[in-house]
């Protein structure tokens, strides 16, 4: 029953994306080893099951107009993480579809409030579903949502799904992880290198579906033509050093090429988790 419910959600999300995902199965018994969405030269999303997981609980989404981009990383196992990711994205899209058309372009505060409210809508949807489905109890997802409004980029996230801005060969984090080890790094009691091997490295402090401490964080910045925006799950940044991510993100070609290289690089490094990326190149305001 849960699997049927998930398939209906995936079908609905593919319909709103405006692009039918391409699927490949490189020797994996997962239902969808890799999902690729590439509506233009400047925008691409890829989600891959990785080398060790049987199911992909990540989910990516691109809006038809390319303004809204999402990476969700499900938690809960036994397909519940997939359900949480799909429910969260569906709730966010429903809220934004009803809200964004009424916002004036350039109204930064209104946009920030809308994105934060969209994640709260996702939180309520996932909690409600977990309450009525015993097999989905405890499900959740970390999530990063980006929206382009002219020359302004807005990013809203919970957990350790990340957003980066690449500009003139420099990669800058736009999000900070809501995780136990991130708190230790900020306090100066743990280095970034030590965090990679810490036993609690995957312990997030907030996520969609966690009833306590839910506080989505929103950041906004100006973007210039040629800037690239990378959204990703922890399956990428835990596998590759930031310098390598920066080099690949800035590689020449359509966004499908560096996005594919990022996914393949994470898998070549071990592929210990599902790995998802969205890569966007800004053209003009």
C-alpha cells in the first residue's frame, strides 16, 4: 500500500516538473538507479541510488519555468523516506503554486516568508501522513529549496542538504548544516576533517518530519550571469572534498555534464549513500 501511494506521488511530481525523467539502471536492482531531469543547457537535476543502497530515498524537482529547484533526502527506510521526500515536495509545490503568482518580483521579505511557510506546509503534511500510516512512523527528510527571482537567489533548508554558489572558480556555501557535528565545528571543538569520521556525523538536529526544533533557515543573495548554483544531498559532499566539487561544478559544458561528473565522482569515491544534485547556471535577471 505504501509503495502504491509512493508511485502515485512520483507520477504527480513528474507531471508538474515539465520534464519526464530519463532512467538508467547500471546493474542495480533498485527501481530507479538514476533519474535525470535536464530541461535546458543551463539546468539539470540528477538523483542516483549510489553503490550500497537498495532504494533511492532522495528526490529532485525542477519547476517548468526553472525558477524552483529542490533536493530532498529521505529518512526512515523501508520506502518511508521516499514517501517523506515526495510528500514534502508535493506540499511545497502546492503552497508555492498558490502563493508565488501573487508576490511582486523583487519583494525579498515576502519571498523569504513564502519559502519558509512552504517548508512548514511540508512539515505538517509529512507529520499528518506519519500519524495515519503505521508503516510510515518516524519518516522524514532533509531538504533544500532554491528559488530564482530576477537577480536574487533565495534558499530555504532544513537538515544537511546543502546549497552552494559557484562564482569565478570559487565555491561558497549558502547553507549551514543543522547537525550535531556542525554545532561542534562552530563551537571549535571539532574540525571539518574530524567531522567526516565522527560517529554522529549523520545526526541531524532538524528535518521535515521531526516534531521538535523545526526552524527552516532562509538565505538570499544576488546572482550574476555565469554564476552557478549547486543543490545537493549529503551523499555528494560526504564523498567528495569541496575543492573537487568546486572544480567539477565550474567545468565547461551544459549543466548535464558537470552534474553527471559530480554523481559519478561520489560513486567512484564509494557511493555510500543516495546522491542527488541540481545544477543551475544563471543567465540574466
